[in-house]
C-alpha cells in the first residue's frame, strides 16, 4: 500500500466483548468454547473492510491478571476468532489487549496506551479519522480522550447512558449492534455501492485532504444521523 493511500485510511477501533462477541454474565471468555460471535458481526466487519477501513481490536482482559486464563489462552482465542473472520472476509488488522488489573498500567481503557501503541505500529492513524466502537463507559471515555468518533453498542439496551451523562461523555452514535452501527453510521450506503461513488470536495474537520473516492468522506459520516 502506498503512503498516499494509507494516509487516507479510516480506522475503526473495536472493543471485543459486547461488540464482536457476546459477553458472559459475571465471567470472562476464557476459551474458544466460551466465545460466541454476536449476530451480524461477520457482515459488519466485511462491509467495513470493503469500504477501506482498517480494523483494530482494543480490549481489556483483566481476567489474565486474576489468573482466570493465560495470555496463551487468549492467543488461542484470537487465532480462532481471526480464522473465522478471515473466512468471512472481515479479518482484523491488529489486536491489542491489556492483561493488567485496575490502576496498574496506562493501557487499560479508559487509558489510551493501547491506542498509542497502535499508532506506533500504523503511523498513518489519525484519531480524528477514527471511530471507537465499544459498549462500556471506559470505551467512551477513551474515545473522548482520543477525540475520535464514539459509537456505543448496547446489545441488551443495558443503559449506561445515565452513567455517561454524569461523566459528561456523549457518544456520537448509539446502536444495538455493530452491524447497525456500520450500516447506519460508519458507512454511508452499505451494499449499494453509493459510498464508493462519493468524491465530495469537503475536507473533514481535522482539515485532512479529500478522501480517496473508494472511502466515505469523514464529513459525510459525521453528518449521517447524528444523535440529537
Ligand atoms: Mg466490552
Ligand atoms: Zn494494561
């Protein structure tokens, strides 16, 4: 990929549990047997890839620090997850995880250490050109610090809205699933090819130059169904 192309790339930072796979009530996902993809995730990730997004998972995995599972267990889960996503055409570009407990590192979300590590690995990442999709207060707080677009997934309508309001953190968009967030917010017209024909002249609010024609314009994305 040329430098020019890579500079145009949008990045979707994705939380894992509660966004890609189902959360386990009061427990961690400790093995592949306990890993269950949420409905629509394959379609969602494939669609994002088709629209030129870079896909990066950033996930807190405190269960490692508690000894509930090992880093090797996690590696196995992620290998299997990637294999399934690859088959579906929605492979992730990278996965970053924090294995630590509370207050012992700068990488556990809402810390942004993992995002900065991603930016070191992919130097063209612009957080102003990025989305953070997550289901927790910590995700939205990290997004706030990064000044990227914050997308809240509420699988069961769990309602952390009041918590977020108290912290004065407002998602840019909310949806009950990753797929709905993708089709209604991250990309303009999924499946119709409309997003690929856009060659708008506007620049996004960070003043970046025009997007490549194969990618949605940030301004269009931003203007798509904002929250009231
Ligand atoms: Mg989560
Ligand atoms: Zn950490």
